[in-house]
């Protein structure tokens, strides 16, 4: 265990669970340090899962929904738990997307995804510049995403806090977390530097799999 990180109890029992990191916490060094990865996954993401399960413990019909369906029906969630479901369900979905698309070697996307990036976002270099600018200008905590429509069309968007395009029934191709807990230990207030270095660890094979799933209508979160 990384020094200074305390062992945590498992997330509260319920329908949702914390997915394991698909690689070692050190896999994204030096762009993202191992301690940040461990704290981010083991403490922050775990808390979202625990709080979501706690919010839904007396709402079996909602708890039985797939996460992406639940988040698309927030207006149907009772007002007393709606904010908890929004914040913690969004946090669980965002992070469950986030971990698998990292652990790679960077580079640039090829194949159909590369063609879509050129068609819709002006090419890889322009996409990176626009994505980084959007993430850097997101005030406070939040996320920057590339969304993907069923026809494969891509767009860049941001959301505050743990909000997600899933709320509007959209699908996320990939995204980056710009909460300070995602980068502060290494980068302090240098969010643009973190955004620039994050591309070094993107796994484009995983992102391409998400693109194919979106076009097939099988992409969930």
C-alpha cells in the first residue's frame, strides 16, 4: 500500500460495486503518480459507490436499474435522494469510464475512430487543444468529455461536479477528470500541465472499443 493511504472498508453493500483498477496504480507514472491513482480510486471512487448504495437502500426498483438508465431518469428519482443519486451515481459512472481508458501509451487513434476525430473535431491535434482548453476553463470541479452519438458523431463538452452527459441520455466516448483530487499531489494548481500530460496514458485501443460499442448501440457508461 502507498505510504500515507489508509486501508478502507469495502463499499457499502448494494447493487453497485467498486471496479478494480485494470492495472497497477503505478502504471500511469510519471504522468499520473501512483499515490494519486490509489487515493483517487480507493478513497474517492469508493465513497461514491458507498453513498449511492446507501441512497438507494430503501428504493429497490431504482436500485435494480442499470446505472445509465437510472441516471437518465433523475427526474423520476424521489426528491429526498435525487441529489445523492445525481452526485454519487454520476461520480460512479464517470470514474468507471475513466479507469479503463488509461494505462496505455498515448499516441493517436487510428481506424474508424481516427477518421471520426478528423471529420468531427478537426484532427487529433485540434481535438487535443480544444479538449485541453475546455478542461482548463471548466470553473471549479468537473469533467471534460468527448461524447459519441449512435451515428458515430463526436463532440467535446464539459460538466460541473460529477455531472455526466448520461443525464441527457448521451454517451461518453472518453473524458478526463479535472477535480483537484485527480492531479493536485503532482501538479498543484497547474491543471493545464496535467491535461497536457494525461494524453500520454490514454489507451486508444480501449477508446476504439468504446467507439465501436457506441455505434453498435451497446455502450452503457
